[in-house]
C-alpha cells in the first residue's frame, strides 16, 4: 500500500529546518512512509515581493490539489507571506487532506507545537545552579504571543523554583530581531540601566547581537555579563565567543508531527519517543569549551557544506545554460540533463516531469499553466544509478512519480517547480539518502532555472515555427514562384477531383550542387507552367519539391511527361545549360480516390520516397569527372569485388568506351589494369602483415583460382608470393 506524507515547508537551508525534517524523516521511515518535501525555497517577509518569478516558485504547492498524498505536515507558522499561507490552507481544505499544522492553530486541523518552556527553563537553571548567578535579565520575543510566552514562562519558573526575585524592569521584548538588543547594550554601556550578571535571550539572533554590541563597548562576555540563546543553530556554535544555547526542539517537533498524523490516518496511537532538549554549551555563559554531541553534529553539517562547495568548483565550467538552451528536442534536452546530473551531489533519484501541455498556447501566448497541474505528466527523465529507468512516457499526475507505484524502501524526496517566471512547465524531483544530503541553495535553484531556460528556449523555437507555418498558410500561392502552395493545391484539387476516379501524382526535384544558381525554383515553376497547359494541377509542395496531379495515365506516359518537362526546362535555361546537367529526381504512383483526404496521404508517402531517393542520389557523384574519381576510390577500397566494365559503365550512365577514355586520361591506366594493381597491393599488404595462407589471400583479393593469382602475382611483382613474404615480412 502506498504511504506518502507531504511536508509543506517554505525553505530548507538552515540547520533548524534540517533538524525538523530529520525528525520527520526518521520517524516516517520507521513507520513506512515516503516523505515528499514541497518547497518554494523562498520565504520573504513581504507579500509585495510576489513577483512572477516568486509565483512560479510557489506553484509547486498546487500539486497538493492533483497528486495523491495520505497526509500533510504543514509548517504554517514558518511562512512569512500571509497570502501564501492562506492559499495553501485553501487547497488543503478543498482536498480535505489529513493534516497536522506546526506551531500554529487552524480551525478544523490538528496542530502540534514545539516545547519552548522546557528549553528556556533548562538554560536558566544552568545559569543559576552551575554558575551561581542570581541577577538574571530576560530578553523575550513578542509580548502576549503564545510561543514567546512559553519561553518567558520557562525563565520565570526556573527563577521562582530557586527563590530568586525577578526585576520586571529587566524583562525586555526584542521581537526576535536586532534593534532592541543593540539598544540594551548601548544603555548598559552609558549607565542608563544596570548591567545584570547574565542575560537569557529567547533566540540566538538576539543573543549574538547583544554579545557583539557589548563587546564593541568593551564589556566582556562572559566575564562581565554572561549571555545565552535559544535555537541551537550552527551560527551559535561558530560564533565568537561560542554561544550557549538549547538544541533538540525542532527534531522533537518533527517526531510529534509524524506520530500525530499516523494516529489520524490509522487510529493507532504511538508511544512517542522524544529526544530531550539539551544545552549546547558554548563559552558565552562562562563554561569552558566542551565537545557535546550537538555542536559536533553542527560542525559536521557545516564541514559537509564546505566540502560540497569545494566539489562544486570542479563543475563551474559545465556550460549548463548553453547546453540546455541549445537542445532542439525534448529527447536531446533529456539527454543533456542526464549528462550533467553529476553536478548534483548525493542524489539517489532525479526525475523531470512536464505537463502534457507544457508550452503556452501558440494561438494566445498569454495562456499557459501557472496555478494548476495537468491530469497527466510526461516523464522527461528518470535518472538512476547505474542505469536510468525508462522515460519519455505519460503517467497520471496523482502518482507523482511512476517509481513510487512500485515496491521500494521509504524515500526522502524534494519537489520543486520548473518554471519560467510565472509559467510553470512541471516539477523536478530529487531523492536523497538523508536530510543531511539536501542542500537547497543557489546552486540548486540555478539547476532548476537552467532546465526551465532550456524548456523556454525550445518553446520559443516551436512558437517561431508555428508562426512561420501560419504565415505560409495565409496564402494559397507560393510567394517566391507565384504557383500554388501545398494548401492551395489541396484546396483546388478538392474542388476538381472526383471520387471513384484514378489519378497519378508526380513529385519531383532537381539536384543542386555548388555551381547551381542560388534559386532555380522560379525556372522550374516556369517550366511547369509551360508543360501543364491542359489544366493539370501543379504546386511547390516544399522548398525544393514540386507536385503534379494528372488523370491516370500509363507509367511510360508519365515518364514521357517528365522528359518533356526536362526538355522544356533545359530550353528555358539558355546559356545556363551547363549548370543543370542532370535529369530530375522523381517518384510517381496512381491511386483510386475514395475521399479527399487520400490525396494528402499519398503526397506524404510520395515525399518520404522522394526524400529517400534524394538521400541516395546525394551519396553519388554528379559530374563525369567526379564519377571517375569515385570509381577509382571504390576500386582501391574494395579490389576484391567483381569489377565488370559493362556494369560499371551502366551504373555511371556512360558508354564503355567513354568510361575507359575518361579513366585513362585521369589515371594513365585502363580500368581493369588498375583493378589488378589494386588487388596486388592488397595482396602484398596481407602477405607482410598477416599469417594467412596464400590460397586465403588469393580469395580475399578477388581471385577465384589460386593458380591464376600466383601467375598474376609473379607477373606483376617479379617473385612468387612466398618469396615476397620471406623478403618483406615485418
């Protein structure tokens, strides 16, 4: 049974978010759930920053309305944009998805909250019991805010349990930002307020700002005033002096959320295992440096990021943008993404999924997908190691990924929108071994963006082709020659043709070469006008091809018609006759007309045949001189062939005498004599470079008789084949 949890998170770039997702993933994995993180990677404070690009990023949350999830963990309290939070909430309510909301109360939805009081209680108790401080000030968050109040309660409970009075003038509210702690440090420095022995701060940001400002005024931390924080971020561990803070809160929250959601989905109550919040010792409180587990984990996190950035230096010249935007087809783009996927480290899967209608509407370029998902997706790429999974097929969007419908171990995936401004093409899915391997930074965003740039470039090329075709279809006449174009030809034929009657079509073209005029199409059109004087239909069907429609005639009559056209065409060339020295390439066939669509069908078949004939023709020489050079090359490439003068002449449309004369003028040797020389040269090479027997060599160079070969070899070389081998063997 499929078991999927969607985690709705505005960003995943800080160790606190990593700690939260780590708690979710570890618990969900133990319970058999896949975890799919939907994130727009951008969490601005202002709704006014809602640019088309930001809207495109946020479109990933619309997947909730189409895909199939068992439940959702919604980090609503972390979204700074009110409008975005409300949009996601509306989708969840409409789909009636089982949902657990983090750190915020929402009507009709379950909520779980971080345990804030206990952590501040622990750190205040530490200052009292381990350091003997009694005059302790408190720098809280937002007055009358539920979470802020919990943290303040922890401070007050510790003070009261130890019988210490609280000076209410030394309880401040800093709104979790820098201005208030800066002002407090300034006032302590100028004597406006007395300096306490220690400050308990409700988050790390305010604590570090307070320390830095105190130090600027020459007030030492911790010698003059001790300072503690509350968050457990990596900045606290790396700050100078290292900040004493509390960690473990976010992981506990993730564990609680999964247990609660599992209970909602199954009715089974779990025995909640919580990792205790612990003090992350720095020296800002007066403790000596310690090597607690939490700081080591954070240092490991930072070191892994540094190593990641070092590795990325090796791939700065991968030329992703140029390669993606230069792809001419979805298949080529898929191949390019596959080749450059090595620039994304520590991934297990990489899947690129596109809407079936991923381009904008070519009839109205303002119409494109931006706030909804198609019912079907195209799997552009399914990157796996060591061998990719099949791709380039459609699948239902509700599956999210076809691979997730097959038996697999619980996975951790990140889903991000592929978009160009607010036009959305689909989504990118990456699977990771653990949350520590996820790094949704500017490198990841750039990777998503260059894939989208490739799709947009391809979209614009397709649109340009569409516009050209639209312009071409506006007229029934070819603008260069003035004769009917394909559309006009088909329309006029539909009016003149009769069902039940047989017709013959002819498709033709003239081969061109470097000496051919830039455009001979006008001359061909004039020839067609003269030959088709009895009302036969003709047109320029493509840039190089012309089509003629005749009432059914015998094939030899059609060939006579071709020769008549050629003679007329040559006559019209006048002094340019030497530029057109070949007959047209053509195909012809008859068909019985049952309906008007049959003509277009037969024209398409004829075009394929003509394409093939032109391809074959282009691989053969054109002028007589080129034919002779090509023949010489073939003889010396394959001397063992049965070279027959009559067949050679016929193949090159030359008389035997003319062929021999041209060949001897060019190479000073008759054709058959040159064949014999080529065979001897091949035999000498085989004698000196291989261990083949003489009889085998005779066969390989085209002699049916070993005795005949021996006689010819001795006559040409002056020694027997075996003597030649002994004297010249390398």
